[in-house]
């Protein structure tokens, strides 16, 4: 394949780079704060994820779906550990001596591929976690997941910049990840979702390169490797398969012959199939379904009464309410919700910006439709799986917004396209960008305060000072650790506000008169540069 003709876009200025570094530092600080803030095992399924990681560290054998059980020691941690003082906690070896072997509690993570748990188990083994207090091992894996998510602002910035050509939109896109506190709580807990989010973000960034003219073999091979690792991590990565197909078939302009499009699509899809697709084919051959449920015995089939059946209106209501609320922030084990006013406002405004402006006729319209295929495929996949469970058990399970986080970069890209088209005045864009930055930091702070109240105060109805004392007593590194992390968050968020204001109000360097999108040796109509 011929080398691509890369789009011409303004070079990044020093102020832009400073702002990006500040956003990344603030995101890291906020993720770390959440890792300290959330009590042990108070994130969705964290106990099961941790038990599976420990299993791979001590006895690396992956059970069949539904056959996994919590380690008895982890079950004790989950049941009694969160409220104990940190300095009174036992080492992992001591706890295992008290509760050896497995418990009778099902560990449903056996329904997933073992990729994340192999990595997490290796980290635990490398840090001699068995000789340390058990909460130190838990925090170690939380910080591993924090490191998985730290590249997110950089990937978002680069993807938005490539697709729109707008440095301002790229920076606002990067900081907008702070608008979703649920990403921070999930990403700082022990979960395989962090690897899925990182893999999907990297895949979307690679897709943005292909959509803007990069058809080099190394880019296509990289897409295949990332997609393969993504689908070998968790089933929620499977909607990325049709997304990659859409990118390769429709995302590179109309001038490329269909034969070349299909050949190019086979490269990443074939590599992904060899790396990760075989796992799902294996499931079909062994179990008769793509992903057997690890909780099938705990959620048995419940026949509907004669003359009754699934209620589509009830299901759609649950689907909308569950996704919209838990996408932005439903903390703990989904018992601490953000205000419905906040989540509904964020949902409606975001969807309206995308629906009204992103798909308007213009040079970015094709890109918008290609990007939309990722969240659409994810919604269809989630709808199919949750409807199947509802139809079988009469209960709606797993309708959680975190399963949309694989498409979060695509959604931010769509919002960036919509905002650029909806706001045309230069000064208005500067004001909007800074307002969005302030809103992102404010919503992030709101999520932290709400979760703190729910974790340490709401149940006991005590003063904030006493709640802070409870947090310090149960936190792994006590009041000193909390003071350091809190100071880091305040400092990085303040620097982000200053750096964003300086970068947004700075004049944008001029771009070329047109942005060519030549791919694979072919020719396509020139794209007019996107407004900045």
C-alpha cells in the first residue's frame, strides 16, 4: 500500500502542550483520589475481580464459566474488611491461614477471557502481596488500573485533533473525560473494564488515523493487534469488530475501489481473529453460546405465566434510566447516584449536540456516521444481552453505563464535531471551551463529594470531620496519604484551569487551504479544513 498523504493541521503550540500535560496530571490525580476514596470492594464486582487476580497469582488455572468460586480469604475481606482500621488488617497469608481454599460464593469472572487476570496476577506476584497487609495488594491493583487509564486524555486529544483539525476542540475533548466521574471510579478499582476502556480508546485513535488518510501497513497491523487484545479481554469489546469493519469499508472516502477496501479490512480483522476471536469461537463450540453466563446457576430461568411475557415498555424504561444514570455517576456498588437533574441534563445536552449538529452535511459528516457506528453497535450488543437475560429471568440485570465506556472516545469525538458546527463564532468557542473545562472539574468534584458522603457519612449521619476521620482510619495510607493526594488534585485542577484559559484564548495557527485525504494510493475529493 502506498504511503498516505497526511492531513495538514496546525502544529501544537507550547500552550497547547502545557494544557494537555495539565489535563493528564489532573486526570491521574483524580483517579488516584478515587483509588483511595472507594472503600475496599465497594466498586462493582471488585471482590470477584480481585479474587480472580489472586487465583492467577497463586494457582494460574482458569476455570470454566460458572465453575469459579471466590477464594475464602477474599470472601472474608469483602464481608468484614472494609470497615476495619487499616493498621489492624492482617497480611494476606494470615488471612488465608484462617480461611483456606474456596468459599461457596460464585466468582462469575470465569465467563471472561483470563487476559486481565494474568496481568494483574503477575503484578501481585511481583510485589510479594502475600507478605503484605491485604489492602496493600488491593491498592496495588487499583493503581495498575489507574495507569491503564492515564493515556486517555492524550488519545482523545490526538483523535479529535486529527478528525477535526481543531486544537481547541482537541483540548476540550481531552478535559471532557472529567465530566464522567463514573469513569474515574470504575477506572480506579480492580476491574477488567480498565483494559477494555484503554484498548477501545487506542483503537478509536487508530481509526481516526485511518479516517484521515493513514493506510500504512503498520497502522492496519496495529489496529488488528489492539482489536485482538481488546476482544480477548472482555465481551464488551466485541462491538469494536463491526466498528473496525465500518472504518475500513466506509471511513476512507469513496474513491478507493471496493476490492481494496475489503482487502484492507481483512488485515486488522484477520489479526484480531487470530489473537482474540478464537476464544469466542471456542465458547460456541464448547458451550453453544458466545459468552456463557458465570452466574447462570444463581440466576435460573423463571418461566412467564401463561398469557404474559416480557414488557418492552418496562424494559426500555429500565434501559434508558439505568444507562443514563450509571454512565455519568452511580457510585459504590450502584447505591450512590448522582442527582437525576445533573445526569439527565448531561445526557440530553450531549445527545442534542450530537444529533442536531454532528450529522449535518459537510466535510465531517461521513466521519460522524463512521464514529457513530461504535456506540450504536455497543448499544445493540448490550440491548441484546440484557433483553435475553430479562426474557429468561424476568429481571433486568447488567444495564450499566460502564459498558458504554468502550465507545466513550467515539462519543467525545461526535460531541466535538457537533460543538464545532454548532458554535461558529471564535470568541464564543473560547468561552464555551473554558466553561466546559470549569463544568468538567466541577462535576468531577461533585462526584467525589457525593461518594465521600455516601461511603463515610450517609449511613452514620455524623459530622464531616468525623467522616474524614473514618476515611483516614480505613484508608491504606491514612491521613498523610489522603493529604498528599488531595493536595495533588487541588493543584493539578487549578493548573488545568489556568493552562486551558491560556491555550484557548491564544490565536490558532493557520492551516493549509485544504486538507487532502488521499489514501492507499487513490484520490479523494479534498476536505476543507474544519473551523478551529
